C-alpha cells in the first residue's frame, strides 16, 4: 500500500507544479533559474518525449491505461520481494498517472523544466517525466541487483 502512497505524492506534486505554471506564467514565458543552464519555461506538449506522436491522444490513453495496469500488477508481484523495485514501480505509476491526467483534462501535457547542456536545449519536461525516468533507472538497478543476488545464491 505504501507504494501507492508514493505514487500519489508524485501525482500531487506533479499536478500542483503544473497548476502553478499554468496559472502564473504565460505560454512560452521563460524564467532563468541558473542563467545559461536551467529555466522554468511554460510549454505544452501534445505528444510524448520530444513531441513524438503529437496529437495522438487516443493512442496515449490506451497505452497509459495498459502501462498503469501492468505496473499495478508488478507492484503486487514484486514489491514484497524488493523494496527498491516497489519504489521504482511507484515512481513509474506516479509519472504515468500525472501525465495521463494532463492528457485527459487538458488534451496536452504541461512541461516547464528547461535545461541547456552547452548549446543543446534539452526537451522541456515536468515532474511526471522525471519520475518516469527515475523509475525506469531504478527498475534497471533493481533488476541488476536481483540477478546478481540470484547468481550469488546459485554459485
């Protein structure tokens, strides 16, 4: 149950930060946090990462519902064995639901973290996107650690 609580906290933080951006910034407005590196930029995305499949809302609704179902199943299956996997899946669940709420009610995703790496302007993202990336990274680490532990017990 704690993992659903973690997901809920992620969704709440995601939705509050998006609401703050929508209500306090004009679209495309940018506020420097660290000049030349990090900005809050009000942006909207009708697609996935990097604007892929822009406007394909029905596709995103279906895929997100499938992902949420799979993640809930895996939380039930693996979170008792691995706390790290439970956290990873909670982050993925929270991120997926956060962006799903935007797609469902706004028909677009609110993005606002804008990072420049040298002259490269990394695609603008949000809390839900960050949670998804962290969750996937933790899944990889948890899987690696689990395989290492299995190798140690069978050797």
